[in-house]
C-alpha cells in the first residue's frame, strides 16, 4: 500500500467515525451552512461538533501550515480529503471569506504577527470576515475607490462608504481597501487595512435583493480608528494585495458550484416528473439537459483540480481565475435554471414549509448575481481575452 493509499484509508475511517449523521444529509437551504464567528448561532449540536472536530485536526484549512491552525497537508493529501468527504456526503464544516480570500493574502503578504493573530481564529471559525472593496462609484472600476484613510501617527482614521458588502451585518472583522494617498495615480495610493466591525464609527444597512434575502449591505465608516499594525503589505501598495486576493475570490466564486450535500437534479426531477417505462426520466429534453450539465460540472471540477495543482507548482497564469469565475458562475446559473425546470410548478412556491420558504425560487433569483459579484462576466471575458488569449484591444 502506497503512502497516499494509507492516508486515504485513515481519512475514510476518521470521517466515518467523526462526521455526525446529520452532517451527511443534503443541505436544505443556505441556513444549513456554518459561517462561524462571534455572532453565529449553531443550527444544531451536530453542526457545532463537526466544526470543532475538523478544526482540531486543522482540516477546515487542510493545506495551511500547522502553526497557523491548518492541517499541513500536501496537495495530494488535501485532494484525498475532499474526495472522501464528497464520497460520504460530508458537508463543509465551515464557510468563510477568511479561508477563501483573506487567508491566502495574509500567508503571502502578512507579517508574522498578523498571521498568528488572525489565521488560527479563522481556521477555528471564531471570527467571521467581510470584504470592503466595492463602492457606489467604484464597482468594476474598483481602483476608483474613494474611501479615505488618513495617517495619524500610530493609527489611521477611515471615512467613506462601501456597498454590496456581503454579510457585513453578520461579520466580526473587515478587510478593506482605502485610499491613503489622494494625490497618487488611480492604482497607486491604495492601502489594505484590517479592522474590527465593532469599532466606533462602523455601521451597516442590509440591501434586500429580488430573492427577498439581504446577503449584501451598505457599510459606512465615520472617523474609524484603525491601528497601523493592521496595515497589510506596504503603505500605498494595497493594490498588489487586492489583485492577489481577487484571484482567490474569483476562483472561490467559480468553485462555489460544488454540489456536495445538494440534492441531485436527476433525483429531484424524477420525484417531480416521474420515470418512463424504461426507468429513465420521463421528459427526454430535460433528461438530456441534466446529463449535459452533469458532464460539464464534472469537467469543471477537474479544471479546478488542475488549476490548484498548477498554482501550487507555481505554473498558473493568474488570469486563469477569471476563466474559473466566469464558467463557474454560468454553470451555477444553469444548475438553478434546471432545478426550476425539474420542480415544475412546485418550484414557483414562494412561502411555506413544503418548499422550505421557496428555497429553490429564491436560490434561482440569487444566482443571477453570480455574473456580477467578484467582477462582472464582461470584465472576466476582457481579462481572458487580454491576459490569456493575447487578443488585441478593440
């Protein structure tokens, strides 16, 4: 038995013994996701136990160094863990912008003090982070941001506004882009700061979407004091950190399709539409569309794995994250469209226990934002055309 096969056997045995049965059931809605943080209330004891057990092994961030709360696994070992979790239907123990975005940026640009202060609480799900990037007049043109940070000796004073700040009202800390040099060119004079959302002068206001939910917020800063030690990277050089983080955000959004723990489209359609005499889905057109989607989904997962391997080997094109973001967003929208088709008229239900308060319809509406958040699909295609295909400007 090879080393990796031995590790697979160990992982499978541990997951079978430690993943609660409830955490192997398909998620009913976004409410079943565990986000952690100071304001978080666990949905069940099983959810709390699952996070605790995974965090103790460092498997919430399997490839992070052990000294920062990670598991210290190699890329091959981390792949084994993901595959075995998928095989058993294990839910993700923790959803976290700290894991997906801030963590990689701190590992690359953070001081040792910043890494030891912030990474372990992220790995344990103790602190929930939000992202302060977009502003009312700085969306796709992010470098036009105007939220200002003035130097005052050992601290900064921050004033301004952010918008579309995901879960800002539920977050404990924010990683934020600010303009620290108003006389510099657009892409320079920007700094990357970390600060507590409980700081005096920070306020949020949820934005209700067409889905009826409010995952996004307007966020306001009025004379917020931020210690200078919370500056990540060099002063006025935050755009470098921001670009690096965006590659991880776009890869994260692209990979968020992962349907582990979500009912299979074919099963949903079979219950709603029924099967023909041969045991196949009765609607041949929908059957073909679902099969095509599942093939594309499998190919996309392999592309994600390949991109991860290339990144670890230092061979990845940074712009490839735009490919993943674009295709993953479009794939997720297709999945929600097909789910609505599979459910038929039942999928239009907006309220009530039977539909879990219209979970399918609300998810379908929410998915429309996938092609906007993290950089619009048009922006991603422009990046691909310039940075990967080397096409001339129009």
